[in-house]
């Protein structure tokens, strides 16, 4: 059964940094493009960043380009989102799942809350 566990969120000041982690199991991780999604209160979930199965290609939403970096470690079945220069508008619950070049699984984790506030 697919399992996706997000961690690393928290409360930070504007300009601060966080690193999110996603531990994956129950599917062939090394053949799946993976992505980070976020959902702010009252808004729909959106794809923020994604990475191809071998890590050779990446996608970023325009508003996070230059600030966020996605990476993966297929041996550990884990991928990451390094978030720098955080802004209040980055506040959301962040989720991981297959994405971009792979369709997301029907099961979503609980996500991890990121709050950027002064």
C-alpha cells in the first residue's frame, strides 16, 4: 500500500529556511516522478515543485523559482524540498505525491504545516 510521510514543517520568520522531507514506500519510487504540493486555507492544492524519476529534470512554480530546490535520494526512497527566503504567501500545508510526469496516487498523507509569519 502506498505510503507518503511528510516532515520538516514549522513556524519561521520571513526570509527564513526550512527543509521538508518525504519518505515513500509501497510503490516503485525510482520509476516515479515526484512532486511537492501545497494548499493554503480556502484555496485549491497546487503543484509547487517536481522532479523526474532519476533526478535529471525539475519543475518549479514561477513564484518559488530561485528560492526552492527539490532533490531526491532513490536509495533512501526519500525526496526533499529546501525552502529559502520564505515569504508569508508560502504559508500552507505541504504534501508530497507523484506528480508532473507521473499521476498522483489516490492516497495523500497528512502533510506538514509551513507557517511564515513575523
